[in-house]
């Protein structure tokens, strides 16, 4: 009798354990399936410009697996950019992939993340109150070298993206732009302008002046 109960208990425990493992593997399998779907869609639609593993190529397309890019950009920004493209640049719209296709691509890109996603807090940062006239001086002397005179990007022969482009500026928050200017994107030509590794040290106010100037470009 005693051994029967023991045996019963043991099989019950085994069943609970198995159920637990089963649930864990399905959860894992589901997201893995999404990532795989995204990988496939990425290979079919994006690899030509953004390269294998989405590492990008200067003057062709930016890196989409860059750790700082993934840590600062919200799903809303990435999904919106994929859906609408960036008109006036080489980035075409992909609305035909549908919401689930675009979600899967973002899951695939996010699977490369090496840093926590801080986009929620970054997007809540204050709006800039900078002086656009001063910002233009900085922009013309520093940023235009890579991003083009009016932030036209590759179209102007630069290696930086079209940061004066209306469809970029309509999706990018001031916090996202500010973080990118401050800390840059590692292993790309976008070096940060704040801290010990900065290419040229800009103060918080000067960075906000530049963002205010960029906002005037977006209205053109
Ligand atoms: C024909 C080339 C081309 C193809 C194909 C393409 N892109 Fe792009 N993409 C670009 C270019 C060029 C840019 C930068 C535009 C600019 O200068 O601002 C870009 C920018 C982006 C950005 C914004 C990145 C940032 O740093 O803000 C995202 C996100 C993106 N592409 C995702 C995708 C995805 C996902 C696909 C496939 C579904 C794709 N792109 C296919 C050329 C392409
Ligand atoms: C030496 C070249 C270079 C200089 C100078 C430079 N950038 Fe960049 N910037 C880049 C590149 C390259 C990228 C995209 C990274 C990639 O290719 O993956 C970038 C990306 C960005 C982005 C993100 C745009 C997007 O599409 O998501 C912003 C914002 C930005 N730069 C702002 C600035 C500002 C403002 C300045 C001047 C203070 C500046 N950059 C100076 C090369 C440069």
C-alpha cells in the first residue's frame, strides 16, 4: 500500500514535470518560429541592401543589428520605417509584408540585441528647446561631412543616413536622436559626441541646438 502511494506520487510528479517542460518548449518554439519566419523574410527582402546578418554597408544601408541602434529604437520606430520606407532615400516601403510579417522581421532583428532596450525611457525624454541657428553652424561644420548638406544622406554622396529627411524625422523622437548623437553606434562611422571617446565634445545644449536645426529640415 505504502509503495503504491509512493509510486502514484512519483508518476504524478513526473507528469507535472513533463507538462512543465512541454509548456516551456512550446513557448520557446513559438518565438523561435517567429524569429525563423523573420529571418526568412529578411533574407528575401532586405539582405540585398542591409547585408547578411543585417550589418549594413556604408553608403548603401545602415546596420540593423547594431547594439546601440537596437537599444535606442522602439518597435514603433522600426516597424513604421519598414512599413512606410523612407521616401526620398533608398529605403522602400514594405507594407505588403503585413503586420505579422513585419513583426517577425523585428523579432529576428531583436534576437541580435546585446544590450537592454531602453527606448521606452529614451522616447520619454524632454523635447529640445535648442537654438536652430546655432545648431545649423554645428551641423554644417560636423554632421554634413557624412550626412550631406541638408541631411540628404547617401543621396548627397555621404556615408551617413538621411537625418534631414521628413519621413525619418516624423518617426524619430528627440530622445532617440539625442542618444544617437551622444553615444553613436559602435563599429559604424557614427561616433558619439559625448564622453571620453567623443570625436568632438558637444555640450547637452549644443546637441539640442543641432536637433532643433534638424527639426527645421524636416518641415521642408
Ligand atoms: C534597396 C535597398 C534597401 C532594401 C531592399 C531595404 N532597405 Fe532598409 N534602408 C535602406 C537605406 C538606404 C536606408 C537608410 C535611409 C536613409 O538614408 O535614411 C534604410 C534604412 C532602414 C531602417 C532605418 C535604420 C536606422 O538606422 O534608422 C530600417 C529599420 C530598415 N531600413 C529596415 C529594412 C528592412 C527590414 C528591410 C527588408 C524588409 C529593408 N530595410 C530593405 C535601403 C534598403
Ligand atoms: C564620420 C561620419 C559621420 C559624422 C561626422 C556624423 N555621423 Fe551620424 N551617422 C553616421 C553613420 C554612418 C550613421 C549610420 C550608422 C550605420 O551605417 O549603421 C549615422 C547615424 C546617425 C543618426 C541615426 C539616423 C538613423 O537613420 O537612424 C543620427 C540621428 C545621426 N547620425 C546624427 C548625427 C549628427 C547630428 C551629427 C553631427 C553632430 C553626425 N551624425 C555626425 C556617420 C556620421
